[in-house]
C-alpha cells in the first residue's frame, strides 16, 4: 500500500514538474525574452510535431532510420552473441582478442563515418555498417560477462547428468546468460539510434531523421520543425527502450534478479 | 556440500613470475602487432586506394604529429597545434563543465527526493533525445565556433553523470549522514566529506560513460561544423581523398580515447582506493 501511495505521489509530482516547466518555456518564448524565431513556444513545437507525424515525407525519413536501426541491431546480435559465447567460455580466445578489443573499442564511431561513406556510399549500407560497429560492443561484452558468470555448479550438474558440451551450452549456459545478453541488446538499441542519426547528420543525404533535420535547417526552414523533429527522435528512443523493457519483463519473469528498477 | 568456485589453474612457479608477465604482455599486444602486420601485407597485395598499408599510415602520423614544425614558434608539429590541441581543449572544457555542473546539481537533487520527483520526467525526456539530433539546433544558435562544440559536449555528457550522481547520493545510508550531523559537521562538510565520497563509485561510473559520449560528440560536432580539430581533419581528408591522413586521424583518435579512458581509471583507482579496501 505504501509503495503504491509513494508511486502515486511521484507520478503527481512528475506531472506537476512537466506542467511547470512547460509553462515556463511557453512564457519565455511568448514574452520575447529570447527572440521568437529562435525558441518557438512549446505549444507550436508540439503542434508541429503532431503535423510531422502525418507528413509522408517525414514518415519516409522516419522509417528509413528505424529500418537502419533494426537491420543493424539484428546483424549486431547475430555476430556478437556467438562471438561472446566463444570468448566467454574460452580463456585463451579471450586473452588473444583482448588487445584488439581494447584498441578498437575507444575509437569513436563518428570517426569511422568517413570510412563507411567510402565503402558503402551514403545509403542504408553505410548506416547499418556503422550501427554494427558501435552496437556490437555492448552485446559482446554483456554476452561474455553473462557466459562467464554462469554458476559452475549448474554446468557441473548438467555434465554429471551426461550432457555433452553442446547441450550444456544450449540448455544451461545460454538461458542463464540471456538476461545479460538482453541487457546488452537494450544498450545497443539506444546506441543504434544515436549512430543512425549521427551518420545522417554528417552525410545529410539519403533518408532519415537526421537528414530531414539537416535539410530543413539548411533550406531555411522554420525552427519549430527542427525542434519537433528532435523531440520525435527522442520519443523514438524512449519508445524503443520501453518496448525492450516490457519484453524483458515478459521474457525473464523467472529471473529473481530482474532489472526492473534500473534506469 | 562445498561449491567449487575457482578451479585451480596450473601456473608456473613464482620464480618464473617475470616471465609470466612478459608472456601475458606478448599475448595481449602480440595479437595487435600481428594484425598490423596482416593489414600491411593485405594492403600491399590488394593495393586498394581506400586501405593504404600501415607503414604509410604510421609515416603520415609521424610526419604530421611528431615532426617539429619549421614555422611554429614552439617547434610543435603542425597538426598538433591545428588539430590536436583545439580538439582536446574543447573536450577538456566541455567534459569538465559537464561533470562539475552534473555533480553539483546531482548532489542537491539527490538530497531532496521531492525535487527529484518533480524533475524526473523532464530529465528522462531530455536525456532520451539523441545528441546528434540536437546538433543542428546548437548550430543555429551558436554558429560554428568553439562555444557551439563545447556546449554540445556539455549537453550530451551531463546526463550520465547527473543521473548517476543522483542515484549515488540517494543510496548513501541515512545513518552515515545522521552520524555526521550528530558529530556537528556542517551541511557543507557533510556534503563534501561524507556524501560525496560515499556516492563516488556511482559518480565515477557515470563519468566513464560521459567520457565516451563526450569524445563521440566532440568528433561529431567537428565533422558537422568546424574549421579545425581531429574530427574535421578526418572528414576533410576523406573528402579530398587523402586516405593515409584519414586513417592516421582515426588511429590517433582511437589511441587518444584509449589513453583518456586509461587516465580516468587511474584517477578512479586512486580516489576510490579507500573504498575498495573498506568494502572488499
């Protein structure tokens, strides 16, 4: 009961906070303290966002970004999970690849954008390549960690039941590591959005939310369109995370360590 | 029934310890060196314009960044003054400001749960907006100067630190704070000497994430709108088809990222040394 009450209090306060800040923004914009062209009132930004949702041109860009993210995430998972399982279970393989991983990882994905443009032009392939380059790491590391962290007693028990190595892998190790792997996919999802939009902003060609924003800003469009598009991009990220979290709750009901309260 | 947690691993006797270290060193870096060599061989065989041999890339790196300049007053290599220092400067200022503001705000918000309740939805929303989508907005407001890039870095890097600081402060045991209060520590002293150190592990975790974000945003902002800097030089090299310079820049950037992360971990280990010992 107390928990519910506290949660309700938080909800109400949160809504009040949103309302207050929205009101402040609206006032600041309308009062003319900041030039009206630069910071349009919140109401007009929101109404523009609504208009964008039914604009076919924007929807085309939006789906292009989502498509790149989806394909990139799928490929990243298909590459990173097996690699992670291999590296997580085999100490030698892990040590051999450590230096390579430690060197590749700090390279900012944005630095690779020119390479991607060279190899793939400016369309979907480039974005998918970049997304894979960035999204593989969280999935890989989480898989390695998850596989590494499997309780040895479980594996030994399975072995004492006569399971061969492959069966232990699929029946014991993978299910035990899957919450971690899923966590990595969640992080990769957020990264994929950022990388997709980054690539679109640099090339400002093809389709995508980023190219939409660049197009509008470079052809002297109204600023509220740009703000609205940025907000929609944020909503996309939030929606992706929400979907993945609900999936996590559904898939991992059996797990006592459910990451329900993590941000 | 005892659980075997760590199966004993056969290791060479202690007197061979130095050799073991050397052996580890070789496995760690040997693979990297091996890959460099493989690249060199493949690049020379394929002769693709896009993938010049490593030796040429290293040569470009050496010429641009390690050869003293004839024109510069301090004999600094050309590229260091034009690309490296502006980039690192913006990064340092942006990151520093972001961490400073985030920790300050985070401590205040963390200590006042009601304030956090009010602000939480808005913070979560702002954090969800992908930084690249905001770059054009900053571009409009601030043009292509340094302030745009620095503020962009601040905007992007502030969230992980802020949220982690709030979390870290919130989970400081109330007993700790009240004990300090009973001992007569003023509010400021409590904050600096009790709460901050207790929250430090979480804060450092946020700082590590923020560092990676800051580097990415720095490079991004330099690619979109700049006239100098590492990101700019990489993109410019690609557009003018100077592949060796492009790859040289990428490798340099990776190295810098690696070194900065290393530096942060060293600082973290130093600062949190007491924490490890007391909670281990």
